[in-house]
C-alpha cells in the first residue's frame, strides 16, 4: 500500500474504481481544486531548487542539533512551505487532516500524493525529475477560465 492509499494489485471492484476516478476528476475540476492547482504551480515555480521528495510532506535538514529548515518537500509540502505552515506534525497519510489543512478534497490529496510518489514508473526518479513531473502534471490539470461576456 502506498502513501496515497491506492491499491497496487488492481484486484479492486471495478465500479468502486470508476466512482473513485470520478471523485478525483470532480475534485480537480472544481473551484477549490483549480485554485489549489494554480497555487501548487506557483509554489513549485517559486522553489529556489527545483526538486521534490517522496513519502513525506517535508523533511528537515539532517544536522547535529536543531534542524535549520526544510531540506525537502513533496508537491503538497511546497504549498505548505510557501504558506509558511508548520508541517512537522502533519501525517501525509491522515488524508482528512491534510485535506482540512490545505482546504482541498481528500481525493485530491491522495491523487497528488500518488502522482508525486508513484505514478511515473520507468522514469528517472531524481528529485529534479520528480519536480518536473509534478509541474507537468499540474499544468495538464488546469482548466480554461470562462470569460464573462458581461
């Protein structure tokens, strides 16, 4: 089982998977989802070092003594870092709490975690490649904004 909670063996009920994918699509397409995707892109592009980690929201610098700040973040963690959130006690597998903290649907939390950690098998898995994958994924999720004719 992964951090995002998706089932790896694909022995799940097809109808449940169809419903889940619909919920994910709805979470991405909605107003909150689109706002978060735009915020995610801003956070990714604002990173001084274009690199992401997997399996945790943020990882403090490994030093002797107190950490001097995050040395790595995942995609959701990049938004938390830009917002100035303390993510040290936020468990990435507590989807309801992450959802509440970031103001997005838990389905979107799990989808972003899946994309960040696992969805790109067969590719170069460097932190820089992970950043590029998440940036490309987020760009693909943006929907055109309708123009108000009034």
